[in-house]
C-alpha cells in the first residue's frame, strides 16, 4: 500500500514540476512577445521593414501594433491550450532569435 501511495505522490510531484516548467516558459514567451512588439515597432519607425511576408501585407492594411497584439494573443493562448513544454520552449528559442535580430537591426 505504501508503494502505491508513493507512486501516486511521485506522479503528482512530476505533474507539478511539469506545470511549473510550462508556466515559467509561458511567462518567458509572453516577455519575448512584448520584446518582439517593441523591437519590431522600433525597427519600422527607423525605416526598416517586416521580413515576414504575411505580416508585411497585414501591416500595409492595418495598424502594425494591432496586428501584432492580436497575433501574439492567439499564439500565447495556443501554447497555453496545447500545454506542451517542449513546444513552448521551441517557440521561446525562435522568438529569442527574432528579438535578438531586431535588437541588432536597431543598433545599426
């Protein structure tokens, strides 16, 4: 009986760690999204252009801030709903690269 309870506790403990890891990554992803919005708008104000062709077309028709906020909210919701920490980690890596690239574009 003790072994069974120990196993159940271990499973719950690993689920708690999983939840904390994905929550932490979602927070990081949200921060990266905010940084992406800020750096992208700064690059655009400096005369740069959006490299993503879909976003570039949307930016031509609609306010870039509104487009980015809407897309970012959908992205955050999707990662929260799917609840896969490896996918959230991959998205964080991609956006860390995007923000870094935007930062160096600003510094030119």
